[in-house]
C-alpha cells in the first residue's frame, strides 16, 4: 500500500469524522507516517477538501444506494480516487483506481468491490454524467461548481451578486502564495532576499508594502533564517491593516484578541521595541506560543496574558493610545488556506456571531484614551460581521469617528479576505 495515499486517507478521515483542522491534522500525520512524498499528500488532502461537494455531485450519480448511506471510510476513499482521476494529471487513472481499491481492502472490509466499481464506472461514463453547470438553481449550481456550503453561497450572492461571487469563489479555490513579513529588528528586505536565494527560495517584494516578500521554492519554515527570527509568515492583508493603523514609538497598545500574535509582533517591530503592547487571549497555550514567537523575533515590549476579551479590565480604561480588536469570525477570507471552512454552517448569515463581535468591540473601546485609535478587523468576507458590526457600534457610540476602512478580497487584491476599520475617539 502506498504510504502517501495512506497518510492522506488518515488526514481526510479524521477531518470527516471529527471536523479536525486540515493544517493541524496534516502536520501531525506527516510527522507520524513520514511519507516519501509529502507534497503529494498535501495536494491530495487539500484538493479533496477544496472540491468535496464537486466530487460528491458526481459520486451521487454513481453510488446507487446514495452517499448518505455510505460510511465515512469508503466515502473518503472514493473522493480520493475520483480527485486523482479528475485533477491529478501526474497520476495514471489505473493507479488511482488500484490504489483506492488497496486502501478499501485495508480499511473498509467488504467495500473494495464498491470502490472499484464506482471509479471504473466514472471512467466509462464521465462524458454522459450530469455536470454542476446543468443545475438550474443558482445557489445549488455554484455550491456544487465551486464546492461551498449553500448557506455561504446564498449569503455571498445576496451581498455581492453573481459575477463577484463567482470571482471570490474561484480565487478562494486557488493555492495562496507564501508571504512573509520582514523583521526590521534583525534584518532588512534586501539582505533577507539574498539569504533566501542561497536556500533556493525566490523572494520578491510586494507592490503594496515593503514589509512583505512573496516567496517560491523550498519550505520557508525549514530555513535557518526563520529560526533566527528574520521573518514571520503572514498574509499581506494583516500587514496592510497594521500599517494603516500607524503605531507610534512609545505608544501603549492593547490587543484584545491577540493570538497567534502576528499583529502585535508587527506593531512591536514598527515601534522598534519601544512603548508597550498588552496582549490578551483566552487560552494559556496560545499565550505561551506568543511568548515563544516574541523570543524568536527579538520582541521585548509585549506583555501577554490570559484574559476574556468580553470582560472589562477596569485598570486599563482610558489608558491606551491604540487598541486592536481582531475578533473571532467565520474565517471566510482564509478559505484558500483552511478549505474545511467552506462547509461550516453559518447560522443566520453570521448575525449571531456579530453579536459576540460587537460585545468585544464595545469592551475594547473603553480602553481607548481621548484622541486614541481603535481598529476593528476580521479575516472574513461577510458584511454582517464587518460593516454591520461597525454600523451598530457607531450608532451607539457617537464619541468615535469613522476612519479608513477596507474590505480586501482574494479576487481583486490577491490577499486573504480581510476587513479592517479605524476609528478615532473624540477629545
């Protein structure tokens, strides 16, 4: 049995049965199984996850008893086999079928015949099977075609219309570029570009910010430069938000939902370790990770501690020059990095989640001093969680003025989907 497909199967099955995060489960299985082609495993895991509903559209036509009656094990193997036939040109069709049958014999007693029959049936009849484009209902058609949950599809259609929804979905299904934030405490862009080139990694400057490099080549996290803290992996959208926020030397900044710490670290680097950054998060393990990251980067002005962002710290009221409020969200802007998000149910179009976001924002606003700045941000593409929350907040807090706000989109900006809004507290 092929170790690479076995590893991919274990990851995908865990995701199907437990809603495990793709990146965490993939890294765990790669470490445990030690496959000889981790790139193949990644392509198969992320490919099947990204195209799950698209694959199921065809499988539903080939499995006579219906997909709902299939257990997770054979369904996972069928998705893997069909994905290889449809999308992996480097894999011969016969190998995709034979290896899928081997997996079924090992993990699905009595199901090898089903797997063999379904995949060979697809090979024989693929030209006559219905395609997603034949579905008349536009929500269902786009859901199958781009493999997004119907609730997300409908919401985007309502907010963005047909053409932009298609563009967002297409961009969200593409492999994202690797972006890194240069750490000016330890190096500069030119020096880092040269050092990465020695490691067979091609790095070019972003057109929008000098602090971001876009990289191709070997695994960036395996480099000495990473371990020495010369850079952090971070999407350009977050850096653009921090640059718009304009942290100043000697500022007191409070980051109320700080983990994993990228925005706080970026502020510390801009401030050249002056001033003070107070960072909160709900979980101790995330705080420990932030502290380790600060040590790697040479950041010394962050004070991180466990705290619930919905609860007020009275001693900090009116103290901060700037407050960062990067709230928990539906994550629809990072689908291309975490494709399992595509299938999560978004209750009430995210309006229930927006209530929590507004609560956190209202608490965070109390820390801002007169003349200070408040930044609200999410990594999602949903007006209810973004402009909707800001409208509700400003409607209740006339002592804040709306400043720069921006919705970044993967189709038009080339970044993750990300929203940020600056507000200033009046004197």
